[in-house]
C-alpha cells in the first residue's frame, strides 16, 4: 500500500502555520524548528521559501494587511466615509491578529499588501483634494490610531475585584470592577468615539482649506 502523501510545502502553508502560532502563542513562538515540526518537514526545507525568521514574520504581517478591505477607495465613497470604513476594516483585521501588530508598526517596508494599503489611502486623499503633505499626515495618524486601538483593551485592563478600588485612594473608580464584563461594548464605543472626533477635525480642516482667501 502506498504511503499517504504529505501536503506540498508552500509559502502559503508556511505563512498560515506561522500566523496561527503568532495568534495563539505570540511572536516568540515562531522559529524555523517549531515551524518545521508543525508542518511535518525538515528545518532546511523552509529555507527554500524563507531565509530567516524575520522574513517569515514579515510575510505573516503582510498576510494580515491583505485582509483589510480597500474597496471603499475605489467605489465612489467620499473621502470621510472611505476613511471611516477603511479604519473599521483595518482595526477588525488587527483585532483578529493582535500579536502581529508590533511587526506591522515598523511600517510597510517592502511588503506588497502593506504598500498597496498605503498607496490606496494616500491616493484617495490626494484625489479628494488634500495637499500631498496633508495626505501623508492623514495616512500616518490613521495608522497610529487604529494600531493603538488594536494593541489591547482599555476596559479589559481593569480587574473585576471591587476591593482593588478603595474609595479612599480612588474615589472615582467605584464602578471600575464592572468594566471588564462590558469590554467589547466599551472598546467598540471608544473606538467609534475617537474615530468620529478624528474625522470631524479633519473635515473642519478640509472645509477651511477650500474656502477662498
């Protein structure tokens, strides 16, 4: 009887396996030895696809960037609506894979999907009438805001132990022990509040810049 064939080793399989490791155990869990074991191959076979661990992590990061919807920059939505919808999609992708955010935070480098993302945002802002320098700043500030919101939970950072908040020391935190159980609701509301404030400010700048004189 013929032995069952092992699935062919491919770049996509390596990236998907590495992404699962990062999601479940963090960046430190990724090594060529660990990946080879997970994939059922010898370590040297990975070098046909990636020369270093850093290259693997870069590929994982780009696979997450590729999950971000960019269609809003191509289907006629106004710049504010497009930025809002893109930020929501961007955050959703990062919240699914928060452990890879530190790699993404280094910038796009040579990663194709990340460069397409940057190109789409910048191009849409310039096409909407923003000066090039402002369009660059908008891309940067949106990146800072979205990545920061994906790094952790504000509400989840408060322990659900009422005794941790002695009113003598923390007179305004009497309900803080209840925050954790409302984590998703609070974090989503905070993100939308911050995003609206940011876009409101940009819209005022945009309107002022287009006034004659």
